C-alpha cells in the first residue's frame, strides 16, 4: 500500500517526537545521577525490596538497582528472579512460601547450591561464558570450607557453622564484580586481603585446626613480608602467587606434606622436576617434612640466597646435617656435599666478578668490549642454572652447570685482557709511530733552514 | 699533439729518470712545473694563517682514505650498521685506528676550517676580486658540517640516533617548507632505516662529489688570484708590490708539510689515546637517553634552541631560533657584499665579535650542561677565547696600546684558565 507524502511526514514527525521524548527522559535521569531503570514498572521484587517500593518495610531485605549496577550478572542481563526464582510479574506473583519456583536461602549451607543452580549447569553457563568452569560447587564441597560446613550441618543437629566461608564471603552477594575486574575481592591483588578477613581474625580462628594443628591467624602477615607479596603488590607482577595459587580457589585446602613441591612446582617447574627425582624428596616424605617449605618456609618465603646452602650458621642444611646434633637421620656425607656445593658456587661467583672487573676496566679505558660483556651473560645463566641444580642435592649436576659458567668466565676474561693489552699496544704503537713523524718534522725544519731566503723579491697579488 | 721537452726551457733531462720523462712528455708536466716555479707566497705576520687551508686539505685527504677503508666493511642498514662498526673496531686489523682516525680527523677538519674562515675574515681576504673564493669557502664549510651531521648517524648508536632525531626535527621547524624538508631528510616521518640509507648516500656519494667540485673551484680561484695580503700588512711593508715573498715550491710546501706531519702525529695520538666510542645500539622504540648532544660544532645551536622559551612574542621559540641561525648563515655568506666601507666594516666586526663570543659560550654551555660543571665551562670558554684572541696578535703592531690591551686580555684569560683548572683539580 502506498502512502501519501502527508502521511509520511506525519509518521516521521511522530517518530521524531517519540525519539526526542525517550532521549529527554534518559538525559533527565542521567543528569540527576540516576541510571534508567532496567526493571519494568510491574516488576514484583521492586514492590517489597526497594526502599521506595509500595510494600517495603524496615525488616525487608533491600536490593537496590544502584547496588547492582556493576554486578556481572546484572550486566549480563540477569535480574532478581533469574537467581532467586519466583515470578517477576506482579500479575503472576505468589507469596514466596507458596511459590515452589522461589529458591529459598535459609542458611549458609544453601548458598553453594544457590549459586551452583547456574554455575554448575553447563547449559546455563554456555549461554553467558562458554569457557567457564562448572565444577566450582563440587570443588567447594571438597575444600576445607566446604567440608567444615558439611560436617557442621551433619554433626550439630543441622546447625551450620556460620563462620565458614561460602561463595558470597569471597565474591559478595549483590554487586558481584567480574573476577577480572581490578576492584573485585578475588582479583589477584585483593585475594590475600579477602582471605585475611577471616584468616587474620584471631577470634574467628581461635580453636580451629587442620590435621590436629591449630590454623593460626598469622599467615596473611607472614605472606605480606614474603618475596611473593613484594612481587605482586610492590612490583605489580600479577603472576606472583597469592593464597589461591597454592591452596586452590573453590577447593581451597592446604597442600599435603607430600604435595607442597607440586604446589610450588606450578611456577617453579624446573626446580620441582629436579626435586622430584632427588633422593632427598623421599627422605623428606619418610620423615614427614613438607618438601620445599622445609627450607624455604611456607607463607613467609623470603628471597633465597646462596647463604642458605652449606654448613655456615645462616645455611638451612645445618638445621638437619648438624654434626653435633643431626636430625631426621641426616648424614655427615650430606653435610660435606652441601659444603662442596657452596664452595663451587662461590668459585663461579668470584670468577664472574673477576671477569666483570676486567671488562669494566677495558670499558673505562674506552675500549670496545661489547662482545665479552654480552657473552658474560652466559656465565650468569650458568650460575642461575647451578643454583637450580642445588635442588638435586648432588654435587655432580651442579658441577656440570658450574663448569659451563667457568668456561665462559675464562673466555671472557681472556678476551677482556686481550683488549687491555690492545690498549697498551696502541700506546706503544703510538710512541713508535711518533718517532718517525717527529724525525721527519725535524729533518724538514733543518732542510727549510738550509733553503736560500728569498725576501724582497716582491709580491704581486 | 705531443709536447717535446725543451732542454733549455726546463730542468736538465739528465736529472730525471725515465719514468719522469715518460710522464713529462705525455702529460705536459712542464706547464705545472712552470706554474709551481712561478707561484710565490707573501711573507708577513699573517703568513702562518696560509697553512690552515693546506692543513684542511690534508685532513680532507685523510677523510677520503679512511672513509674508503671503512666503506669496505660498513653495512648501511639498521640491523647491521652497529654490528659492522663494532666488527671494524674489534675484528678488523687496525679497524679501530681507521675509525678513530676518520672520526678525529673529521672533527679536526671542522676545527681547522673554522679557524681558516675566521682568519680569512680577519685578513679581509674576501675583498674584490676574491668574493667567489669566499662564497665557495663558506659553502665548503657548510658542506663539511653536513658531512659531520650525516656521518654521525652511520654507526646507528643510541646517542647518534636521538641526536639525529632532534637535529632533523629542528629542520622541520623551518617555516613554510620545514615539514617537506623533514620528510626529505628522514625519508619518512621518523628516523628509520630509510634515513640511514639516505644519510649514507649523502655521506659517501653526494657530499664528496659536491666537495670535489667546490674544492676544485676554490683551489682554482686561490691559484688564479694568489694569496691575499691584509691591507695593514701591505701598508706596513710599503705596498703590495714591495712585499717579501717565498717560492711556493719548495719553501712554502715544505713548511706546509711540517704542519701536515704535526697533524698526523696529533691524529695518531688522539686515535690511540682517546679511541672514538661506539656506545649502545640504537633502539628506535626506547626512550631517549640522558645527555644526548650533537657534534661539538652544532652544540651552540642545540644549546640555544634548548634555552629559547616556548614563545618569543607571537612566534614559536624554536622557529625564531632556526630563522635567526639561517639569517646569520646568510650574513656570513654575503660578507664580501656587505663590507661596503669603514662603517659597515665596523658593524660587521661588532657582529663577528658577538657571534664568536656567542659560539664559544654556547658551545661550552652545551658541552657541560650540568649546573655543577661551571668550572669546566669556564675552562673551555677561557681556552677557546685564548685561541681566538691569539689569532688577533698578528693584526696588531708591537708597542701599541691595542697590542698591550690585547696582551692584557690574553693574560687575564690565561689567569682565569689556570684558576679554573686549579679549582677543578682541588674539588
């Protein structure tokens, strides 16, 4: 059906007015600091759970739209009824108690299943985040938190331990930020602080234990002083480990004595693989020592240094291989190995230092030593490799790594000394070349003196 | 047409070997010989200044010889330039000597040329009919500075890269066609491999060919018009016609050779004792290192542009600076035509004194920019002032008030120099 020009003009005018009206409304709302409401006017939850709702009272839990504005669920288009169930339409609303589709939350023990309603459903999660995991709820029940919660419900006449962390204690309830949001409590730089809400609380941790050992509340403070916390919080290295990197996320649990090396090995892979093949690992397991943590500590892990190796007072080997008071069956041969390894490490460090000094001297004299300086890096690499090989607890592999470094330092030193000799050689060459030059200058001057003077000849420009 | 040697018109044939005779017959060397035997050099107080031109020529020949040797191993690409220069320094036999000699002789050459320009101005050797000789000389000065600018980038090290970036950016400030000139100089918007390629082409092809042409013209004109004698000297010795003189060959040539040998010795000492540094390889994506500066003969411009405020009146500071330097260069070029009489000469002398003073102070300031380097700055300023003032001595008569004043200022400069050196040593 064709339309007349008049009809088209009227239709266009109506459309323009409608658009202008919408824009004006949106603009007014934004200019008043309000977001446009995402909920329809007859949204049933608003009636009771918003302060301006018709049926709101002081005892009704409040969930304002503004609080939800940055919530990842809200941003994905989910509304109250998508999590809590029930009918969103006022016309179809039933009292919560009478509505079987309403998901009731009566205790913390209900929360994992409440969140798991979607987060454990592959079909649901696929709609919003196809790569998201759906085993968090299952993992939670295997965690220290989940086990304690389950046990409390089972053992204490159905009374859950309300102090135990559930999903909302870490992620929040309304206003849950995406995990990659820098303000999220589970963003790497905030994780330790989030865990510390409970685990640094002396009252909350009092009387709690794990494997018959008190949980304590000093972990956060210790971690803050560790090399890992410095890397994460001061250097901004977000791959540096915080609580969940060693203990797990939803299945949070301290690693077992025999699993510590695996937790550390997540990042320190090379060292973990060397340690896995070392006899010392089995010795540690046999006497119940927690692998890496035996020497490096658990939460308060400081920057390792060569001083940790050997039989000096600052070394950790001496803790067990003490000749006067050996522990855990530690042997004197082990003490000797530690001493030898330390001495060899010091030898390479000394050689690197000597080579570096020679290169610096050549540089100071303005000589070109880019090549030797570049190659010296290989010696530093060898030193790092040797320090890694310490975790085999055998001098053999360490020696192989050190020998590579010593070859490099010898070569660099020889080349730097050659350059220094070049410098001396150039001066000798200069002296030798200046002699004939000065000789020629002298002879020329003598010859010039013998030339007949030709003054007063007259000069015409 | 063959040219037979006439026994009575040239040196005795029995004194020459057969090769000489062979060349003589075919190349007409007797004409050159005749020219050389006739050419004479006037003897007066300013005669030593004549050696500066010969010394510049000698240093230019060293530049050509060492430049050819370097070009055998140098690779003009951003990936290989730095490495090839490093290989020249470390792996090629005597490569370090060739590179250092090339770099040092380039700097000595510019220094000698500046002195040559200054003494030529002082002696007013640009007077009629030598205006074109002056023009070719100033053009050669500019050309050698361009040689230095283009050669500075070739090692592709950090300092040179960022100095070139700053230097070419200044070109871009020229009003009107600056942006086009910048694109032309860089071969793009940034200093890249294209810039290196065209700087290399300029350095080894365009500039050398231009120099040969200009230098040829300059030498021809010097030969045609002969050595200029300062008016004062001609008057003092009773007129140009009564000036004592010496034959160019062998008297002047041998004296020139003494200067060349001294320059050679100095060059060897500088190359051996102060090898030219290579620095770090340029990283175009890195940030500019501290203390970037151009070659010393561009420092006065660099420092001035650094000190200029963002705006001078309604104009941008840098634009004003660039225009001022361009105008100054034009004034230097047109000196023979601006010197129209005693009044304009006095004005030119005042301007020249101010320009030399400005050059010395700004160069010293640019060389030692740190606030705590004031003693070093004073050392350099007094040293350069001593050199320039010494050049004035031959232009003054003994036992005159002006000579005594000059000696007084020289003594004062020497005193300041010694005091500043002492202060620096005691720190």
